């Protein structure tokens, strides 16, 4: 079974998205708040009912580490509380993070976290 930490882009940017039998996605409440259109909301509700989406909140310690890395990269102001929540969650549960956000990817590189883009190209540095 493959497991990932999911940014909202997984559902919002992928109109052909469907849940695979062998995948589970972890995310935070802050990310789910970003998903407001009807199609995406229905997908989330289905994923939650099927156990394909699991909601988990990161610890304060993991949030601190993620925020510290963003400050060191001088991009703290470009990230939202939702962004920090999934960075911290990926750090804490040590799963690849799915996100198209380049700022999130930069922090992943800094923290040596595995990440994959949804549609955009993966950053190298």
C-alpha cells in the first residue's frame, strides 16, 4: 500500500483524480478547508468515507521545524498555515508529500523530505 501526504492540489488541480485501491492520503484540516468547490468536496467526502483520506494534525515541534526551515530559506512569508501543516505532517510521519507548490518543494528539499509534484515539474534545487 502506498501512502502520501496530500496538498489540496492533488484534488483541486487533477480533474481526473480518483482513489486507487492501493493508496492512502494523509492530510490536515487546514488543507481540507482549502477545498471548496463542489466536485472536489464530494471527492474528499468519498475519500474520507472509504478510508482513503486520513486526517492527522502535526505536532507543534514539527511545525516549528518546518517554519524554521522556511525562515532560513527566506520564504516564510510565502507559505500559509495550511502549507506549514502539511510540511510538518510529512516531516512527522515520514511520507512523500504531493504538492505543486514550489515554495513547499523548496522546504522539502531543505528538510530532505520526499516529494512529488501533481502536474508541474519537480524542482531540482
